[in-house]
């Protein structure tokens, strides 16, 4: 009888683990989809600049200014919890402690700096070039993840990172050949190194978010992820707003809209859609970290590279030279290597008799 009871307990544990695994994979898929949708935003950023936009700080602001979407989602989630909680009106409207709030605010300011560097580089480089340069964030993410969150690597993940570094170096050695005819070498390389700076900060940013989840000392739910992303976005937006005020961008927006090549209404439409897509990208990246790891988030950001490459060639008639083809092929090889390694590792793993709870839940 006692043995039968133990078997039933183990069966319940396995059943619960399988259910949690399915739910977590569903959330992972959802956040990967969000990130994929948001990965199309470089095309809109470039559209803003090539059609007459020139405000760097405005473009930086748009990368985080879509946070009201998160605020609405958090409010709906809170009302739902309040309605269904046994405690009723005692349901907490927020879960973040002051210590976490301060740390998240610092990450938000770091995100604001990265936003400015990205906007500066995007105004000077073709989409295909800037996208390939941004793929180097994976190398930085891997390095910082190893240092900050003790990320474990397999031979496949190391091979993936190495291939992406070689791909970026291949592009960098021939970068000047991709320089638009109207730009000076100085301007082009300024954009080149600013974009590399963005990749570096992104590589630091993702493991820092994962570290925040690990050090939270509480159950990490998706509500908490949205709450944390809201604080990051608000402080990054505040940082870029100060830049706009100093640079007098707010006063320049009406004039820029009237002179925009494809029309004033489309100017504002481009701004709004850009802000929405950036928020999808940011939340998707944070959600992948929540569902898996910062390294996988970096991988997924890089996975979207081929799509952006092809769309940039189609919509902007950008050149797709030999070095870009080599870099793209190496990047795809790197992606396949990583996911093949993850697939093999998953197949080799066996469920433990007493699975440990990692302190995080979905809802």
C-alpha cells in the first residue's frame, strides 16, 4: 500500500512537471513570436530616416515609449487577479520591492543609452549592415551570461557563438564597400561603431535581466516580467525625453512631419507603429529570458536576422554583396548549431524523481 502511494505521488509529480513544461513552452513560443514580430522594426526605423526624418533622440524615444501597452496589460491582469483572488480587494497591485525597483531603473537608463546608440547608427547604415552588426550581441550576451549568471555552454553553443563572431568580422573587414555614396567614411564608420556599441550593451542588458529574476527572492510570474519591463521602459523613455528637450526635438516634430516625403499622416503612423513594434520586441526578449535564459533570448534576436536581411534587400533595394552572403551563411550555420545542440541535450535528459522547484511560475 505504501509503495502504491509512492508511485501515485511520483505519477502526480511527473504529471505536474509535464503540465508545467507544456505551459512554459507555450509561453516561450508566445514570447518568441512577439520578438519575431518586433524584429521587423529596423525596417521602419530606416524608413523614418530615408524619407526625411532626422531626429536621433526621437527615434531613441520610440524604442521604449510604447510602455502604455504594458500598463494596460498589467491593469487588466490586476483586475483579473483581484476578481478571482480569495482575498478579493487585498490582491497586490504590484510585486516589485524597492530594491528591485532601483536596480530595474538603472537597467532602464542603460537601455536608454543603448537606444540612443542604436538610433544614431541606424541613421547612417543600411538595414542589412546594421542587422548583421547587431547579431554580434550574441557573442557579448554569451560572454556576459557566463560571467554574470554562470551560463553553462556546450560544444554546440560555443560553435554557434564562434561562427557569429567570424560572420561579423567578415562583414566589418569589407564594411566601407557598403557605404552609401552620399555618406563620408567618417559618418559611415561612426554608425558602424555605434551599432557595435549597441550590440555590446544589449549583450550586457540581457544577462542583467536574468540576474534580476534570479536575485528577486520571490516567485517570478509573467505579471512580474511585465511590471519589470514597464519600469525599464519608463526610465529609458525619461532618459531619451531629456535628450529630446535639450536638443529641442519636440518643437521640430511638426515641421518634420509636414516635410516628410510620404506625407504628414504617414509620418505619425510610422512613429506609432515603430513604438508598438519596439515594445513587442522588448517584451518578447524579456519573456524569452523568463521562459528560458538570456542566451536563448540573444539567439532568438539573432535568428530573426535572415528575415530582416531579405526584407531590406526587397524594400530598400540594398546591395547584397559577397561578404554579406558569407556572413549570412555563417550566421545561419551558427543558429542551426545551437538549436541542434539544444535538441540533443533535451533528448538525453531524463526526468528526476524529485524535481526541484526553481522558484518561478507562469501565472
